[in-house]
C-alpha cells in the first residue's frame, strides 16, 4: 500500500515538472497524477503532442536540435 502511495507521489511530481516545462496546466496534471499515478502517462503524452501541434501548426516542419 505504501508503495502505491509513493508511486503516485512520484508520478505527481513528474507530471507537474513536465507540464510546467511544456506550458500546460501544471496543477491540474499534478493532481491527476496524484489520483491516477503512472496510468496517466499515455493521456499525458497525447495531450502534450496535441498542444505541440497546435502551437507549431499542422502543416509546418519543426526540426528539434
């Protein structure tokens, strides 16, 4: 039980930092990470990609260094 709480806490911290880096709502993702833990990772990855595509545009080429 303690392991699940610790895993949810670490997931919450991870989602907070990554959401802050990508300009997303960090508090919302931290709370969702605390409640759902690592099961939220696919949804977070998709949302990050959607936000990046909205910012960069769908017909633009972006080369990351």
